[in-house]
C-alpha cells in the first residue's frame, strides 16, 4: 500500500512531531510513504476568510500535485473537509472542466488519518502503548463535515494503557474557527474558557484530537493558565510504543 | 438604560456596532450570560430528547427542506395563488416592496379604522420594519401581547432571540419592570405571579381594542389561509376578538398546500421549544361570517427577500421557518446572546439573513461571527446549510472590502495576501519558514513559548500562548532522513 | 384605498412578482414537481385503537388536563359529574351541542349570537371536537356547530371537551388524511396555554382556558366518522 503524506502548512511549520509520528505509525503498518516536496497549503485559511481567488489557486495546485498519488493521507480533518466540501464550489466557479475532472478522480483517494487507518488499511489495533489518562476533543470538521463517527474511539480503545475520560459536551466547538480566533478573539476566548472547563474537569493528563488547530488553541490556553494538562495529536498516541514512547510534548 | 442588559442594544443593522465590538459589551455581563446559557441549555435538552424519540426525524427534515425549496423555486406561482384564494375568501392582499411601503400600507389601513390603539401578536417581521416606533410617531399605540414582548416593551428592552425574546432577562428583572410599569408594589418574583399580572393587564385590551396586527408562521397558497403558532393564547385573542386583523408576512412564508403543515407542525415546536406540539396553533381563511375579524388584510413584504432568491446558493436562507434551533445550538450565541448581532434576527440565521436583507451594505461583520462549527446546519429542520452561506457571504464582503484603499494596510488583508504568495511556491514558503524561525526567536521565551505578539498576533496572545517555532520543519526532517538513508 | 395608492400597489405587486420570476425561472410546472417531493416519514401509526386512546390520555394528563373515559350510554352522566365537580354554574354551549349533553341543574347559555361580555361572564364551556392526535396530545377543533365559534373555547376559563375514541388518531399526518378538504378554520390545542418566557419555567394558563377536561367516549363499535 502506497500513500502520499500531505502534512498541511501549519503542521509542517508548528507541529513537525505530528508528521514524524504519522510516518512512524504508517511505516510500522507497512505503508510505503512518500512526501511531495512541492506541497504547501490546501487553501482553507483563505477560503474561510473570503479570499476565494487565492484559495482557488492553492486548491488548483493541490489537485495538480497529487494527480498520480495512490492515496493522500492528511492528519487534519479540517483540511480534508476543505478539499471535499469547498473544492467543488471553487472549481465550479473559477475552474475549468479539466480541473473538475482531475478533482473528481482525486477526491476518493484523499483520506483523513483515522479514515485511512480504518477504512483503507482496515486496522483498529495499531500496536500502540500510551499509559496515560486522555480526554478526546471531537473537532467540528471531524464530527460534522467528515462524519468520522466512532473511528477515533475504536482506535483509542485498542491503545494499551490508555485511560479514556468522558468529555462533557464533547461535540461543542472549542472556539478556534481559523481566523475567527483573531477576528473575534474575545468570543473565541469565551468559547475556549467554557471548553477548557469541561476538558480540565476530566482530570486527564492529555487532551488529544485529530486536529492540531484545535489543540493549538486549547493548549495555548492550558499553558497560559498553568492548567496542568498538555495536548497531543492522536497520531502521536497511535505511534507511541513501549520501545518508542511518544516524543516529549508541550 | 436598561438594567437587565447593562447597555442599550441597537438592533438596527445600519446603526449597530460590528459584532466583535457588540459582543464585548455582552461578554463583560455575567448576569446576562448566565441567563442566556440557562435558557439555551433548557431548550437544547428538551429538543434532544424529543428528536431522539422521533424515529422519522431525518425523513421529516428531508421533506421539510424539499417543500420549502419547492415553494421558493415556484414562489411567484404560489404567491399569486395565495392572493387569489385569500381574496376569494374575503381577505384583502397588499404587496409591500420595502419596509417603508409596508409601514405606509399598515398606517393607511389603521387610519381607515380610526384606530388609535392596536394589539399585536409577536412578529419579528414587524420588528424588522420597525413598525411600533413608526406607529407611535403617528400617534398610534401598539400594544404587544406576548409575555416576552410585554416585558421588553415595558422594560424598554430589545429582543435577543426570535422565539424566546426575553431569555436574557431573569425573574427578578421582570418583577422590577412589572412592579414599576403596572404599579404593582407587592408583586413577587414567582413566575406564576408575574404571568398572572400580565394576564390581568392584557384582558381589558383584548376585549376592547378592535384592531390587531399579526405575523404569519405560514401562508397556505392552495387555500389562502394563514397559520399562527403560539404558546400563550394571546394570538388567539388577537385573531378572534377584534373587528380588523392586519397580517404582515414575508413573501417567503408560503407553503403550497394545507397538508404541508403535517410536516412543518411536527418540526416547528420540537425545534423551537422542545415540545411535541406548542399549545395553540390557529389557521384561518379570509373572513368567516360570525367568527373572528370581518375585516382582514394581508401585507406581503419583500424588503430584500426577492434579491436573496436570485442566488441559488443563497436562496436556501429563505427556507427558514423561524424556529431558532440554530441559535440554541450555536456555541457563539451561547456566549454572546442575541444583542451582539445588532439585528432583530440574531444567531446563525441572523448572520446570513441580516446582511442579505441589507443588500450586503450593512452588517458585514455578521458572516464572520461564526467558527463554522456546523452545529446550526445539523439542527436546522429545513436543512439550511448555514456554513455554506456564511462562506459565500464572506467572499462577497472580502470582494467589497479589498477594493477599498484603506484595506491595503489592514494587517489581516496584508497577511493573507502575503500568505498566498508564500503558498504559491514551495521554495518561497520554506524560505519564509526559515525567516519566521529567526524572527520568532525575538519573542520566544526561555520556556520555548511565545507569550506576546504584536498586531493581529496580539489578538491570539491576549488569552493564549503559542509554542515557539520548532528548529526543524517537518519537510526539513523528511529531506534529512532521505539523505541519511542514502 | 386612494387612487394613487392603488396604482402604487399594482406597481409594487408587479415589481415584486417580476423580481421573483427573474430570480426563479422554474423548469417544470409547480404541480408536477410538487408531486415528486420525497415523503418518507411515517404517515400512519402502528398502535391499535386501545393503545392509541391510552397514549392520548397519557399525553393529555402530562398537560394536567383531567381525562375520564365513558361509554356512549354513560356520557350524559359523566358530563353531569364533571360539571358538578367543577363547582361552576354557568356554561356556554355551541349552537349544535347535542341536547343530552346539557346536564340539568346548570345555567346553560346556548350560543345563538352571545355577546363577548356574556361569554366572558360564563364559568365554562362544553364542546365536541373534530379529531385528536395521540402522540402530541392535540385536540383539533374545526369550529363546526357542535364545536362552536372560536371565541367560545377562548374566553371561558374551563373547557370540557367530548371526544369519541373513533376520532383519535396516532400521528399528525393521519389527521390531515381525515380532512376531505382543507378546513377554513382550525384550532389545534395541545394542553392549556403556557409560557416559558420567564427563565424557561413553564407556567400554564396565560390566556385561554386554564382548565381543560376531556371525556373520551368509547364508541369503537361505531364506524369512524369525520362529522360530529
């Protein structure tokens, strides 16, 4: 099984350890991974802020870059949602027939990480070991755009040593929302405060999710407030074994 | 200055401050926030239980969405049919292109009746055209009869929700308003006592004022009927006892057939108040001799709705049946309440409807008042893809704003234009990452975190730290690994 | 309306309809596309007659309506008992209310043009109904002669409604199936009036009858009928 890793612009810059974990995990499972050196961004930030033309140019680039990929794996549910939900409209409005056809053939080969593990490789037990109390934050794009359902929970259920806490109001938005976090920083912070209360109340050591965007927001507040909790992308939990425990995280 | 809100909310989109600023007023008001979250959580809990119980909920949603879409696609046909049937049944149908015309038509009708007072059933549409203020200026007193609307009217407050408009006001605040305005010194704050006071206050008005104004939840094209959905009975009072009834309705309210109510009525109360059915729903057709108003007028209001129709993606905005499930589900609304939206239509539906009714000339901050979480779309009984419309409107606002010279130096616009250049070529992106790493060292503390950033970044670091840039990007690590392997 | 206003009106009407037509341009006629709309929701309940009636009674009692059951022969006595227990004296009766429902010993005001003041002074009202929907506890009034003008079930504080078991359906679409044609006037009543406008605390009896009593008559042997 071969797959191309689309790391995402913000993971590349801010969370390379998540990428390293995805590589370790997938190679352990026998996947032959490659990494297209020309990748940059899927265009979500621009699309969500209303910069449609700019988003289109990035979307076009993405589709052309991955034309020949057997599979594209992305450790970010919001980026996958962008590709599935917004690329069609962008190409309808600004693209041409060729581009729309290229996209149509590519999109069935694009997977969020948990989708790739469960639906493509067909594995639930990835051989992980992570002996900690963990709370899982269900990012909105994962829940409502990708309909991931119980995929993350099935993966976590097989991680040895993991003690999964129940998060109250698990599907309520954390308040990140991309540029919303700065354009409406105060409201974003109010939503964050409410979310943090639920998360911290679980007494978990780690808060995990399938999106580092949410974790950057939650983790940033945890660090500011000395909340005694850390964030870690689910890929890093799944990559963690006795022999190679998860890298020290913030 | 109202005590409940601690500020005077401006619900006129041409005057209201932008959402981030208006929200700030609310965020600093713990009483208001507590009132809002309490109300929201109660309705949400009730709705969730009833939806879980309704095994054909998703099928009903699909049909409700299809009926509303079909009605909008054939709106001209159904409005003409409604007009013909309503007129044949003894009603009079008027067409108002905008708020100004609607107000004048209503005023003319009231003058014909020599009306100096009217009783009103709650209708957001009349708030949209600022009818009460206009009538007062013309010497006509418009008495609200919904309990929430009375609270707001007597307390000189503004609605903050389209179904439970006074949810931001608690019982002791209501007590204070009633005691002061109704002259009831010994009134307790028990909701039972407060409600009884409202009942007595209104009884005489219902029995004596001969002219009423209502909205419409639905207009039925096939029969020319109007349906009003309510809980308290004040609607029934207003649509039964007076001699003259004037119904103001947005043109989008029309349903094709009477039997379409079998779907809509199953969805509306569950979505709006978390009940299987609201206490009273009334339907009437034109004039019935001996029963109810003998002089009946419908004022059909456009006021921007027909221009929303012309965009296929935006048209779905008009499917709305005003249930408010979206604002009950919205995590942003939960924190800010309705006043922050500066419109009589707040919450997710308000964020898309208000700017469009304003022809995108006002309320441009509203499409950004959302984290795009999608909870609204999930609960909307008619499947309005609110996030999709929000994104469409954001693109229009950006296209408008980027033409303005001042935006060239706006840090957000500058930043996004630069980011686009960086993303165009991997080598530029990588160079920028290296530069960023160097620059970030200036603001990164010993613990490896950034606690303070300038400009737009400062909005992040107001409440959150940011982990410093790692010394190696992922792609650099991959490239190095590749070289090692060789 | 004055002449200038009238021509303004026709202009507005045309302008609005022109804008709508320019914006929509449907490809098929309304009637044909209406016929193909998806309707995969539940149209008919699965409960048998007894279960249906029991569900209705349960829902009505959840609204604090008082519900008793009676046989057709026992109905007049059941009505008399309800009226006596109410402690009230004067009752409004719709013009078409069956004579044997007007129990002796009470002051009956038959509506042959009662004034609002007369209705307002009565203690209660007794009516029939068109239909009842069990799963939402809804009583449907079409305001026929035995159900009365709308004001009759609005002003008095106490309402006794006589329902036949054959009038009870389980789900709302079944009520619509029973309407041979759309009625001109309908009031759907689901419990006494209520408000939750103050702190979401449900308070009953704002306007409209605060006390709802229902007698369900077990007429299951009689054929189902739409008339009263």
